[in-house]
C-alpha cells in the first residue's frame, strides 16, 4: 500500500451489525464544520431579533467567525501529512 492509499483509506466504525464507512475524512470534517458555521450564524440572526438575546447572538457570530478560520486549516491538513523518516546510517 503506497502513502496516498494509506492517507485516503476509509475509516470504518462498527456499531452492532452495521458499519459506518467514512471516506475522504478531511472533506467530511470540513463539511461538518460548515454545518456548524451555518447553525451559529442562523441562531445568531434569530437571537438578534430579541433585544434580550443580543449578547448571545454576538457570541454566536464570534464563534462562527472563528470557525471560518478553521476551514482553511482543515483544507491545508488534507494536503499535509507527517510521516516518520527511517533511521539512516549516514551522517552529514
């Protein structure tokens, strides 16, 4: 198995007699992050309709904005992988 196949290998979670197979893990994490961003901004928008909830709305917008910073990090991690370099008998 080459490095690319190992990196993109599916994650399989067995639950009873069923299996959940997650392919392209970083893309799945990015999609989940996008859902949370949408939820925070939607809730923040609704809360802004009620003056007593404006402070919570502002915090939801801040959380959603922070998650916008996470998006490029997830995309970058999908392309970067650290692997151990085998020991060498040669010294520089």
